[in-house]
C-alpha cells in the first residue's frame, strides 16, 4: 500500500452546512474503519483540509476523494493528490535513494 496526501482547497463556505459536515465526518469514520484513512485534519492557516490515505494507487485515492460529501457538494473548489514517499528507519530516511 502507498500513502497519498490529499489536499482539499478553495473552500466555499457558502456551500457548507451542518448536514454536510456530519456526512463528511461519517465518511471519514467509514474510511478509518476500512483501513483507508491514515490521518486527516484542517490546515491551521484555514486554507483547507488534508487527508492521508493508504491505498494501492492514485486512482483509488482520487475515487475516495470524489466520494466525499464536501467535494460532491462543491464545498471545495479543488483538490490535489500527491504520493508520499515515507522516510523512516526502515529505509534509512531515504538517505540511500
């Protein structure tokens, strides 16, 4: 499995409702239970949100993002997905790459 960082950008607060936030949270809980969601949160500068997904491919990560109620209902105008190459002890923090 690979990790993909997904940035939700260009928030459109006028489209955001309490019901959509609740639906979004339920979706996050589902992804967590399913072993897909590694980490998520808001960016402190209030410039959007971020999810790290553990999936097989970019296409799978994008499919999950496109099913998010906040994307479906145009609460974010854009998203970006980047594959993360994790640096850790097992790969000597990428020093040998």
